[in-house]
């Protein structure tokens, strides 16, 4: 019985790999190949680029966006809790206060490190 469970898992693993590899194989066999110099060039809105095309962005923009996502996800957890709070009791209130405290500590830490400074 135990061996059949592992066989089923192995079969599902092979099926998952096949579903990922099959489109790549089909495209490699069927796709037309007509390489040219124009196809190999970079396309920038139809305008030929001048100078260096790679622009460096400050890492603070990415960190700021990540902080936004983290605190935005907070509402995903907070909203259902607020809707169904009436039947949950005091234990749920304590859990939510702990959750919000952890987020507040993270916000204070990020603020102290200067992560939220935009410029």
C-alpha cells in the first residue's frame, strides 16, 4: 500500500514535469526560425537609442515598494478578521493586537533605518 502511494506521487511529479517541458519542446520543433540583424536589435518604442540604454535605479525605490506590499497585505488579514470578529472572542483580539504590534515594530524599525525616506 505504501509503495503505491509513492508511485502515485512519482507519477504526478512526472506529469507536472511533462506539462512544463512539453510546450518548450513543441515550440522548439514547430516555431519558424528566420534570424536577421533587425530582429536581433533592441527595440525602444520605435526610436533608435542614443547613449547607454541601461538606467540604474536606486534600491530605495524597490525597498519602498516592498514595504508597501508588506503593509498592504496587512489589510488582507485584517479585513476578514474585522468582519467576523463578533464570534471570535477576546483571544482573537489579543492575537490581532500581537499581529499589529509586530507590524508596528517593523514599521518603526524601517523608519529608523531610513527606508521610508523617498529622496
